C-alpha cells in the first residue's frame, strides 16, 4: 500500500496538480519562483495544513508543531538531494528568489520559536505569524520590481546577480514569443511563465497566448497506453488510480476543461492530502509492527511521507530544468507550513477559547531551531559555491548532510547521545 500511494501521488502531481499550476501562472503572469512559493507550496503542503488542524482541534497535542518542525530538515536537505540526484538536467538558479525565501523562512522559524518558548500561545502571537506571512505575500506581489532594484544596487559588487540573470536569459524556451511582445516583457519577466512547456509545445502555447480560440492538437487521453515496456507495466498497475482521478478531477490539459483549472487545483490538492493520510497511516503501522521508536519514525519515514507531495512536485519540475520553481517550492512550502500553525492557533485563541492561551510543549526545540537555521544557511551557501545550479554534486552533498543530521538525531532520540527516554509507536 505504501508503494502504491507513492505511485498515486506522482500521478496526481504529474497529470493534474502541476498542469493546473501552469495555467494559474499563465493567467496571473507569475514567474517560476513566485508560483513555486505560493500556489505550488500551498497545494503540496495541504497534508501539513490538515495535520496542524488535527493537532489543535482534535488531538489537542503537539502533533502539528512536531510534524511541521520535524519534517522541515527533510524538506530543505532531503528534497534538494532528490532534485539533484534524480534530475538528468542541470537547472540554473537565480540569486534573489532563493535569498528571499531563505530569509522569509528564517524569520518564520525565529517567530515560531519565540512564541512557544514559554509553552503558551496567545492570540496576538498567532496573529503576528499571519502578519509575517502577509508581508511575505506582499513582497511576492512586488517581486519583479524588488528584484530589478537589487540587481541595479548590488550587481557591481555581487556577480551572482548578473551571472544568474545572463544564464537565465540564455535558457528562455520562448524567446521568439518574448521578442514579439517587446522589450518590456523581457525586462519584467525573470523566467518564462510557461513553466512546464517543452519545445514541442511551442506552437501550441504561442497560439493560445495570441488569443486564438482553437488549438489544433488536444492533449492525449490518460488512457493512452505508453510504448515502453516498463511504463506499460506501471500504467496497468496504476489503471485504478487513473480511472478514479479521471472521474473526479477535470483534466485542464484538455481544451474542454481548460477554464476549470482552479477546480483541478483544489480537487488535486484534496486528493494529495487523502493519499498522504493513507500513506502516513501505513507507515505508522509498519513502524509499530517492526518496533521502531516513535521519534525515529518521525525523523525518517513520517517526515518523508508527509513531505512526499513536495518531493514529487519539486523533482518533476527540476527534471524539466525549472530550478527556481523547485527551490522556491522547497523553501516556500516551509514558510507556508509556519502559516499552517498560525491559522488554527489564531482561530482557537481568538474565537473558540478566548479565556486562555494554548499550552504547547517546547522541549527540544532549541536543537531543532539550530538545525533549521544551519540547514537554511547551508542550502544558500552550497548553491552559491556550486555556481547557482542544481546538479548531482549538490544533490550528493545535501544527501550526505541529511544522513549525518538524521543519524545524530536518532542517536540523540534513542538516548545513545545525551539522556532521552524512548517511546515505541502505539505505546
């Protein structure tokens, strides 16, 4: 069931979630990184959002805090490693989007840790978390202008701005379309909004952008059997999933359902949450059956399970050379996870239980905070030293660092390092 849920998430992301995100980006004129930090982060972080609400209103425990903060290291290092190792394309990165998202995440983590340092959450503290995310969205709204200002200000002394810009300009897959639209669009667009289009789709996309109603070739049906033998086997195994999704989610890649892209986005995000719930449920049963301690499960399999949508979505876009979108989804989803904590906290303290604050347990958060901040700094420095690109070298470095962190954390949780009692799942 665990393996089948992995297959299901990849199908939802590849066939429905990412195509709907592409059309949203085209309609709103979003660049790769802004789309990755907003809609893509919100959709792929839906499981964490559900977990946070469950922790506040159902279990009334710290499950939301521990899940979100515990899986943050995996999001930063584990997904970066996956993008580098599983992508055959070397993706170029821009300096400003990564700096913007890393700074926003560092501020969010510091705010959450300051709030729960006294083991209590008040309404004004949770409201300040929402305010921080609102400021982050405001920065994204004026992202192009801020980027242009910083390029003019710091390009003489920081070569990474100009170098990344030149490399991105060389990578534009729709150069012909941009030249027709004029220099203004070229100056104000950091990356192409047709984020998932291959070169073969050039004529189709350019035709739709010029306002013509009909497109000569529609997208092939999901029931078209692939030609490769291995893909045929996977297609047959995944046929129940394909049929279920075909009956419940409008395929916005087809011209008939193209205007239903927001419905596709919302339903696919709901399916991602449901599939991830079953996945985490099965992983928990496996951990209990094998007698794996709860803390070890949380740091390894559960962290990877709840972050599976982020992993699949980031790897898929990285394989198409959209590095800015992959990295913005990795860091931006963590920023959104902080918002996932703020919303249920604010609802409970401001409207449901106004008599007192929410009680949380902040033991061990200092170690988590140091790890999070160090990993954010490491990601930024590693990308900078690697020449602002995602490749197998960066993936290997991130994987080694993630394994080191996980081993040290497991040794600490098992009591081998320090003095910490262990608990087994279900006990």
